[in-house]
């Protein structure tokens, strides 16, 4: 399908994954161009340094050279001039996951890490275990692991380790991205409702994960969280081996004798004892999945632990951005209630006996809706102080679907929790600056840039 390709154009090239793959295609010898609406550092610099021309703005003339293949990014929709011309002229096009499958994954041993939470941490840890032990894996991760300083790396080794996102592939392919990744081993960390813009309900999410399970080959392996009730109905399969992991009884890989400190988590599993420099039960589960997968792929316990010892974490996953006046500002990508709850619990281990603030930006397509109206109360209630930013684009949603911030505040305050709903970043920075005390930990939860709030908080605290 994708043979006889010499030139490739990436529409939407400045996305992290798109840019990384574009560079990898150029390194394979293809002529690569790209376009994007928002061309600015660091991606513009990254591409320019690698001599990939990027056209600012989407227009039909960007395709005047008639490239052999056009890669239409996930953010591209109908009405985009390049997408419209591509369809009208019947030019050859594909999605980024399709390109990955045909040019980078096919023929390799693909390890796919999926689940509602923990994908980035688990993928980063697994890739590091392989890299630390000279396996030289290719990897594609939806974050920046500190050990690698980049989220993508393409090599000639047999191994390809990839974060398997359940979000849809492209406007012309509504299947989940992970359907394209040819899994030999598929890890499913957990399964909850998320992405309300593309999944109608939990059953729809279960359906897409069932499709992932259906394409694991008979010589592959499904590693599934055996403690996850929403995943249990999907595990009655016979077409491939299956191993369950978790903390509960009945798991093939069970973490026992868990010990938690501010710096690390230790557990026993499969006859070995492991320590990972990450806090909390959520990271024991992540590390346990890595142990099970690495063992299956031929690595031994000492190799796994040696990599764990050298693991430096991931940006935007409980990442301490600085401490000023005794107040520590933490950056976390969490936006689902379960992720917020588990992260606050882990922060209590990492920063014992210190008050925890949760500063939350309801930005995702799910948390802007009232899907988690009740669940957010329980998650945010784990913190000692709560600040919620004004919900972005609330008037773009039907009134019956909108998150009700006033009700969220009422419900939190009814539990005795100090809670504020503030209109913008400046108001939040001023409020925290006035009320945070030495020893407090302010964790900012957002899956976006949140107006550079971390730096502004540190500057305000310094005053």
C-alpha cells in the first residue's frame, strides 16, 4: 500500500510525535516537508536543525510538489485546505499510526503499553529497562523521559516499545491508535471511562480495548491488570497467552510486601525483590507490569533492577519545578479523577506531613463535561486546599453536558475543604501567593500549558 514512496509531506508536523517521525523518515532517506498552523520553538527549531522545511499555515499550494505520500495528523479535520485537496485529487495519504506500522513497526517485536492511566510512566520505564541493558529499542512515548531527553527514538533493533493511546487515529479513521501497532505483547494497565468526545460510554471504551486484545498473535502475550473490574469481562480469551498482574490475590504477577518512602517504592514479585525510585501504589503497578514484560522478553531480575536504579522519571509526572519560600511547586499531567486521586496520595508519601494543594485546570474534553461531576469531588478532596481554574470553552458545550463549577465548589466546601473557583492564571497565582505557607506543596494538574502557571507561581512566591 505504501510502496514506491520517495517524498512525504506531514500536515500538522509540529506535534511532538509527528515531528519525531518526520525526522526519522528523513534519516531513512525520504524527502520530507511539513506544514502547521503553529510553528514555534521548540519544534520549529528541532525540525530546522534537521533541515526539514516547514511551511507556516495550511494551504493547497503547500502540496504543489505533489508528494508521494501525505500524512494527515490527528488534529487535522475536514475543511483543512491540504486535507481537502488531498481528497479531491485522490493523492495518497495515511495517518501517523499507519505510517508507523508500515515503516517502523512491521517486522519488529512490538511492545504496546495501554490503559487509561500510567501509559507514559510505564512505557518510559520499560524503554529504559531495554535501553539500559543494551537492547537499543525503538520507542515512541507521549511524554519526555528524563533518561532519554526525547520521547521518540528509532533504531534497527528488533524491539519497538510504544505508548498505545486509545484516542482515535484521524478524521478518516476513528479506530484507536493502538489498533495499528502490531502488538506482540500488549500491556493493559487499567480501563476507565475517558475521552467523552469520542467514546459514548464505558462499554465503548471496553470495545476498543477488546479490539486490541483480538489482534495479539498466538505467540504473543496479554499482560492485564487483574485488579481492574472494568477489564475483567474482556479477559475470557483463548487465542493468546494471558497473564494478570496486580496487588490482589489470583494474579500471576502479584506485588506483595510493598514498602513506600518519600523517595521510592519497594515490592516483591515473581520471586524477586524490586525497588523503583517512584512514589506510591500507582507506580508499583506500573513497575510490576514492566517486570512481567521484561521477564517475558528474556531480561533477568538484576538487569531490571539495575535499570530501575538509574531511572530518573518523566517530565510532568509529579515533577517538582522548584521551591521558593518553603513552598514546592509540582507539575503533573493528571486530568482524570483517578489520576488526580492517586497522584495526591503518592505526593503524601513523597512529601510526608506537608499540606497539599491541588490546582486543577479542567481542560480535557471529558473533564469539561459533567461526566465526572461527582468523581472530581472525591479526587480533589484528597488534597488539603483546592483551586479550580475557569473551565475553558464551557459555552461551546450543550448546557446539559457542562461541568458545573459552582456545584463542584459547593460539594467540596460541604466536606470542609477550602475550595476556590478562579477566573484565570493571574487570579490563581495571586490567591496561592497570598495563602500558601512555608512547607506547602502546590501541585498543578493540567494536560496543557496552563498559561505558564508554574513559573508565575514560583516568581510570585519569591515576592
